[in-house]
C-alpha cells in the first residue's frame, strides 16, 4: 500500500527546511540525521527531504508520519510547528492518520 504525498505537504516540508536553515542553532526545530541516529529515532530533516522528493510513502513511512503527528498534534510552540512542518504539516498528518485508521 502506498500513500500519495499531496503538493501542499511537499510545499510545507520544503518551506520548513528553508526556514530551519535560516534560523540560528538555538532556534532550530527538528533534528538532523546524526542527532536522530544518536537518539535512535527518525530525523525530521530527512523526512522532509523524502516528502519533497517522493510521490508517495510506503505503509511503514506513513505510519511513522502518523505517529509523529499524533505525538505532537496538541503542541503549538514555534519549535513544534516547525517540526510538524518538516513532516508535511498538520493537514498531511491528519490525512495520513485517517487513512491508516481506515485501512
């Protein structure tokens, strides 16, 4: 099963990557690949790159996006908003979560 990535999710992920790059280190949201590997979790930066370059997500990747969204959906700090953006944004998170629950 594949999950299509809509253009709005690609745009949000791309804009979030660009914004993160402009921020000083103390204000950056999400974590990079090295930090994620050290913590044993997925990197928001790598997920954003995947969302921008891919047409769809595998079931496993879609489950990771949904799980991330579910963990942070009630968080509204600037860093949370930026991190959610790296994963395609709130709308994409809701969409993927709903699709997985229905399948």
